[in-house]
């Protein structure tokens, strides 16, 4: 537990190994341009595992910058995660996820060298893992619903892989799986498409490891 300078968080190193592409060809123009391997995660001392995962942007979550990333839009980290960051630390601006996906790829900057994830709740961790997939697999985002299936799948697989480290139960993981499935249904409906829900089958996801 970090307690210096009023900081209150635990730090974890989460395994985020590369996963196979599960979506059709053409969804990404540079799938796996940078091989994912790990993510440094700062978890708030009063971590909330009850806030549901919806299509809304999570509160209390930010990617804190580990190095000078002048090519990324930034805001002071404490604006978003309070005592999970020091007063002089910067974070990727919440509106800058798409920019980061493009610019990390353009600069060939390894995400783990640039960013760590800080979150106050499980919802923030889920979406942070989802974004971590974006950062390693560049896509033109011409088919958003399909692109997000890959990122949802990666987030769920990585969450399952790290469940013991995080103290996450199988039931809690199952709730997040069902919630992301619901979000995905909405995306596909919005694009006039029909989702093959087998992409979110628990056994199928765990089989990607």
C-alpha cells in the first residue's frame, strides 16, 4: 500500500498476454502491432466491486503517464483519480482513448512504458483492460461494434487470468461477462447488426488462454 504524500493505493502487475483475434478479417489494420504482456494497476484502498459495467464511461479511472508523452492529450491525474496519483502526475485525458490508440501506433510507443491504470472500482478496471486491448491492436474503427467485441473479449480473459491476484470471485467475473454482453448487444443494434452471442460464452473466452 502506497501511503507517501497522501497516496492510498495498492499496486499490482497484471498479466495481459497476447490473445488470438476472434473477430473477422479486416476489422483491424494492425492487429498485435505491439505484443501485450503486462499492465501496472493501481487499485484504490476502498475498491468498489459493485458498480455495474454499462456503456457509460467509468468514473474514478485514468491511465496515469509513466513517462513524458507529449504526443498524447493529457490532464492532471488527480482530477480523475484523486489520491491514486501524486499532484504532479499526468494522465491520458478521458476523451483521448481513440487518440492514444492512433498515436501509440504511429509513434511505435510501447503502452506499458507510457501508461499505468488507476481505478477506484471494478467497472474502471474492466474498461481499462478493454482500452489496453485497443492500445495494442490498431484498427480504423470502421466497424465499431466488431472492434469492441475483440476488446471486450480481451478484457474478460485478462480479468479471469488475474482473478486470484485481484481476489475476484468466479461469480463476480460472470456478472461482468453478462454486463459486457448487454453492452455489446446495444452496439450491434445501433449499427443494425445481429450479435453472435457465442463470442461472449464463458467457456469460449476462457479457452482463449
